């Protein structure tokens, strides 16, 4: 530590430590900084988590003040400090690694110390003068890390949902616009990478929009309820030790008002303190979305493959040169990056699952990993969706003539003739066309199996891409 820097001395269970005066965190946060240096992700990298912590502390102060356990001056100072954090100030004062031992105690104490020191300055005192307002006695009154930390995770995730929902909506709209643009582009559908039956490129892109809309609908329906039940007031193990009977309903009602989300008390606080099932389910929803995004990215990479020797039905906007050795090569880097982000979210789901499984008895000490991975997954998905739409989907173009030629040259078109010629006859024609490298339509004409008028009607685009009124 630079000896020229002004410091204050703080003490905890393990002894005294000097804290540089410019820092609003205290001795317990300092020890956490020294102990945990595992990732590049700090609490300060997740602003909604900090806002959620501040909202929880504010709600608890509300309840304690209403019960005359916290005087007016301290209450107002704590509320002012929490409002500063909610407004985005002092976030740099949360330098603790998201991965930490202690079931989140370091995060809770980081919040307690920062709020206490901001509040002390609000009251006209210097940082560290805890006899006037204490991180534990006042800011953490009626609380434990074991109810504050999981409650803040839930509220932080609820606050983060808006960004993810907006990203969903933007990408869905992007695919819908392309579906409309490509509604008349006839192409071959494929199953198991083999020619199947005709469809439009618009139908393919509409399916991308619909599959993402299903996940957005599920997220909108399930997530608020799944994340909205908290154990605030359960303190150490869910029994509510150190609280008054009226405290929990007051704190939770205040948290609902402050966060503007419907926060309710979990039915069983002992269960809610130890069980991480809601987080596993929420992570599963994110994983499902990541899986779908990856599949769509794979499809766009296949459809744009080439440009001369691949499928080549669509063009992706060139984003950067693709090779240090092959001149002219351009790679589908945006869909590839979406794949990578999706793989990370899928991996995060496994981490959340393992952490949830590792809980023991009345607490799960692995919650920091759950928090880290869920916030990371939301951020990754949000960024990936915006990138996908802005730098890929929005600028996709169709090779319409190439798509049409592939349909006309495909043996798969014979399926449309099956109701008229019979399965055995169409199978024979398909086999002959394939072996002799002939066009199915040329063979039909050569054998006079159908008239030109019949072929025109059967192969009309509207008759090949949807059910007919009659056959």
C-alpha cells in the first residue's frame, strides 16, 4: 500500500487493517479482494445486482424504521445511500470477485460497508466512523447474508429481464421482416441434409421468429413468478431468528414497491433458503434459448455456404476478411460468434445445476457461482441477439434465381406429383432421374404422364408450400 495515501483503520474478527480513505468499502471487503481473484468478473460488472442489493437494504431499513428499531436519521441516511447506488453511483466500490467462498457473505458485507460509508458522509461524518452508523448493526439489521443474497439475486435477475426481453423482441422482429421480404422466394426444404420438398425462404425465416417467440412467451410467463418468491426475513436458515414477527411482511412489501416488481414471501423459508430449484429452472429456460439460437446460427451458416460450391441460397453481409492465407475468403463470423455465446450459456447451465446440487443441509454455499453464471448468461444472450440482428439478420439477402433453379433441378419436387401419379410411379421417375442425371419434369413430359397445364397447376408456388383445398 502506498504510504503517501491517507488511510483509516478498521477492525474485524481477525484484527486491524488500513483502508485507503478514497474507498467506501471496508475491512471485510478488503479481505475478500485479497482472498478471491478467480475471474475477470467483479460485482461492479453487474449493475443490476448492485441495484438489487441496494433495494433489499432499503426495504429492510424501511421495515426496521417502521418497527422503531432504526431511528429517523440513520434511516434517511441509509435510504439516501441506497438511492445513490440505484442511480448508478459508487458501483466501482464493489470490486469483489463474483466467485467467492462464504455463500455470498463478501458481497453482502461489501454492500453493507459501502452503504454505511455513503450514509455516514450524508450524516456529516467521515468514512469508518461506525459508532454513528454501523455496517452490521444498522445496515444489516434483521438480516443475514443467507436471506439478503438470494433475494438480491432474484431481484437483480428480474431487473435484468427487461434487457433480455428487448433483445428477444428486436431479433424476432428482424426475422419477421425477412420472412415478409422472402415470402415469394421458392426453395428446397431439406431433411437430414437431403432434398425434401419445396418451401419458401420466408417460411424458413418465419419459423426462426416463431421459435424465439415461444421462448420469449415462456420467459414472460414463468420468470416473474419463479423469481418473485423470496426468503427475506428468514435470516440465517429460514427460521427468522433476530427479526420481529411483523418485519418480514413490511420488508417484502417495501421491496415490491422499491423494485416495482411483484415480490412475495416464499411459502417455506427454510426450504427457500437451501433450495436452488428456481434458479435451475430459470437457467434451463436460458439454455433452451441458447440452443435455439445456436441452431438458427448453424442454419444460416449452411444456407450461406459457398459462395460457389455450397448451398448458397442466402448471402450474409461480409464483416471481415476470413483468412490470412486464402485471398477473397469471407467467413460467417457473426453466426459463429452466436454459436460461441450459446455454448457458453449452455455450459453455464451445467455450472448452475452442479452448484444447486452441492447444497448441504440448511444452506447452499455455492450461490455465488449461480449468481455469476445467471447474470453472465442473461448478458451474453442479450448481446448475442442484438449482434445477430444488427450485423447479420438485418442485412441477409436471398439468391432468388439460384433457389428457383435448385427447386427445378431437385428430385425432391417429385413429392408434389405423388398424389397424381402414385408412389410407385414417382419412385421410378425419381430413381431414373437420379441415375441418369435428368430432370424430373423432363421425364414427366417425355412419358406424357401429365399435361403442361396440370404441371403448371401442381407446381404453382401456392400449391407446393401449403395444404390444398382438395386433391
